[in-house]
């Protein structure tokens, strides 16, 4: 990736393997954003023609988003981020229906912390990070009133894919009145959402994970409003999320989403080959390195390994010095010395989990990024083991 596109880093090339934390914005999305930052600034709720034009741009973006997600345009709610979409789904379901919220132990904090805050139930996961279906069934059967079950489509740390059809069957059998929500923030680049959406009632996305801007989220509410809004006020987004819409961000999000969808299949093939080359290269060079989840259970762009005898914090420091961008856990948790809650829930030994390294690939990743990453990680690990 060209270094001068990263503010403040100009002297050497950046090897950016942190796409799951945030993807670089697509040039086409930047181009789409500009007219709404410069000329077309009217409030989309206004009553003049200038405002009508911005409203029309949001409507067109909503139509584009609905096609990729496989829902109706009036089921698309634009929010401020993935976290807001997750919070709205869970808090809004409990506020409307009473009862408890249930989620898996491997959820992103944007789900897990809300469920815990509301006194909900957390269901264990297997060694790959997939929700334990038997435990889910018994948890749901033991509750009188389940408001919502939230299970992520793809895990943000280890990349594991959830079989949402299986989860849906269990929810319908043991908690037929409950809503099913999925945090699909990490799924967009890898899974066809048209096949995911029909399995759930609510679905969350975040634009900056697929080449859109930061500060735009999407919540899909299928079959009409079934939850309370989190933000009330001017009644935008048909009373489901008040606040003046981020017109520029929404337009760019739709462009990025369409491009991601169009390139998804070919990119998954290209990037799974690069991911395999990366993991094989690391395994060849470094002793005591273990791939956390086998490739056929996870998305193409995810390489997660644990390196025995190495602490992630120290390794990330050396990688940072060499301009290799990676992470240890989710970006929100990096910087903490505790092993990730996802690895702990998967039963990964604490000592092993402290050597976790997440490398995530995306549309800008090239073969030379992979080769450079192998070289830099190998040399950093040797230094730390010395
Ligand atoms: N859910 C998952 C699975 C994520 O990976 C993230 C971001 O890391 C979020 C939710 C939060 O999204 P945002 O950064 O837009 O708030």
C-alpha cells in the first residue's frame, strides 16, 4: 500500500494487515463523498429543492444498500456506527418487549457489554468460537421471556463464520417470540448478505469495515419496526433513528458496499490464497506458532495465530516500528494485557492466548505485503526470543 496515503507516515511503505479494524476508504467512495462536503450541504429534512436533492441522494443510497443486503429499502436504518446499530438492536428489543437478551461469549463488546449491562445471558462457544448450540437451546428453554438473541455472523478476532440458519432453528423452537439479531460487521467482505439476511430479524453493519467512511452504521429491521429507537428527537429514519443524516457518509457507504459486493467472490479467492501463503510462511519460519482456527471455518481475509513464548504487546511494538500494522485482539481491546475474551471463551490457554496475533487482509493487500509481513514478523519473533 502507498505510504503517503497514511497521514504522518511518508518515509517508508506501510504493510497494512489490519483491515478488520478499519479498511482504507475506497477511492470511489471518496469521490462520491466530495460533492456533499463541498456544494450539496443542505439538511435532507429541509423543504427546499436544495434539501430535496440531498434527500434524494439518501433515498438512492438506501435503495443500493437494500439490493446488496437483500431487504426492502424501508428496512434500512442509517446509524452512526456499528456499535450504535448493535446497541439499538439489543436495548431496543428489551425496551419494547421486556424479557432477557441472550448472546454468545465471543461477541464484540458492542453486543456483549450491552447484554451483560441489561442482565442478560451469555452462552459459551466451542474451540473455534462458534456458539454452543446445545447450551443455546437449554438457555432459551429455561427463560420465560427472551426478547432477543444476538449471534455474530463472523467473529472479528478469529474470523469464524456462524451457521445462522442453525441458530435460527433453535431460536424458533425454544424462544419463538424472540428476535434474532446478527452483528454482520465483519461479514460484508466475505459473505453474500442476501443469504444471511433472511435468517434474522435484525442485522448490523459498519461502513468503515468495507471501504466506506467512519461514522456510518446500518441497522436492518426486517418486517417493520419491532424495537424501540435508541435515539429519539426529530424523527429521521422514519422515527427509528433521530438526528440529521450524514448525507456524505451515507452516499459513500452505498458506493463502497456495491463495489465490495461486486468484487466479493474474486477477492475471497485471491485473499484466501494470500492468507494461506502468509500462515504457511510464518509456520515455516517460526517455531511454536499455531493457527487458532482452521481455514475452512473462517473468512478468507483472517489470519489469527498464537506464538508460544512471545507476548503480543512486545511483538506489536516491534511490528509497529517496522511499519507493519496488525493487532492482538479487537482494536478496541488492544493495549490491554489481559488475553482476549474471545480466546478465553474458546478455551485457549492463557499463556498461549497472550501470544495472539491477528493479521487481516483486504482489497488493498498485495503479495509483497504478505512477503514483507513474513520477513518482519519472523525477525521480530527471533529478537524477542533471544
Ligand atoms: N461489531 C464487530 C464485529 C466489530 O468488529 C466492530 C468493530 O471493530 C464493531 C461491531 C463496532 O463497529 P464500529 O467501529 O463502527 O462502532
